[in-house]
């Protein structure tokens, strides 16, 4: 009987905590080397292509189901599913990003910003250091 009460107390304590017992985001936390293949266009002109390399950190956000991509330019929060899929919620409907982690050490994101007179798109591949 005493063990049953201890078990119920432990289960109640765990259920009362805001953080999940096992945080599926932890395996993706770290520093990533990223290669981004970019293209841009302006109406009446051709496409321009370039490649960018940079380092970013992935960390768990204070928000329960988010992670943050942190670079020199600031941080971007991504909603993260348990399967590693990432969703970016943009205030501007012109901006779209799709992708996710392909395994514990790699991610791929594609997206861009599209307007009436032009736009740009990217495909970014990250590898954990």
C-alpha cells in the first residue's frame, strides 16, 4: 500500500511538470555547418544564383514544442514535430519554409520569399559538427 501511494505521488509530480519526461528535441541540439543554395529573380531580369556557408546553433526553445535556429543575425523559432519535421510560422504570408531533420545529425530546409515583382528561394543543408 505504501509503495502504491509513492507511485501515485511520483506520477502526479511528473504530470504536474511542464517539461515532458523525455524531450525529443534534445537529440537535435548542437552546432551545425550549413550550406545554402540560393536563387533570386526580379521581374524582367534573369535568375541569379549563389551559395552561402554559415554556422548556426540549434537549441531548445522556452516554448514547449519549439526549437530555435540561432545565427549572427538573430534566432528563428520552428515548431517541431516528434518525427523531426519543422514548421515556420511567418507573419508575412509571402515567406514560406518547409523541411526537417533527416536524422539526428542532418536537416534540410527549403523555402523563400515571393512577391509581385520578384523573389528568392533557398535550399539549406545542415550537418552537425
